[in-house]
C-alpha cells in the first residue's frame, strides 16, 4: 500500500504563493502611487552609448528565445 503523503507546505499553493503575489501587487501599487516612477525610469536609463548597445543586444538575445509577441500587446490588440 501507499504511504500517506505529508501535507504540502502552506507557502506552496498550487501554481504559486498567493500571499507573495498579494505582497508584490501591493508594493507595486504603492510604488506607482508614490509618484517616483518617472525618477526611477530616469535613473534606470543607460549611462553611456556602450551600455545602451549592451542593453539592445541583451533584448535581442532574449527575443530570439521567445515564442512570439503576445498579440494583445500590439496596437489595436484584442478588445474586451
């Protein structure tokens, strides 16, 4: 006969950790409401043309592994 299985960890809930998702969503919402998004975007931009080129190459590398763009992201994408 099969041994009884131990209960799953309360942190693992099917496809993910719902509490962690709630914390992330709240932190993201709080950050957007803080008014610091534009400043963070300015601080994240490349500091040199070499860094900008490195970022473009990394983006292309990532895209080369992608299965394709989500059609909903295109201009005039899927309507609700």
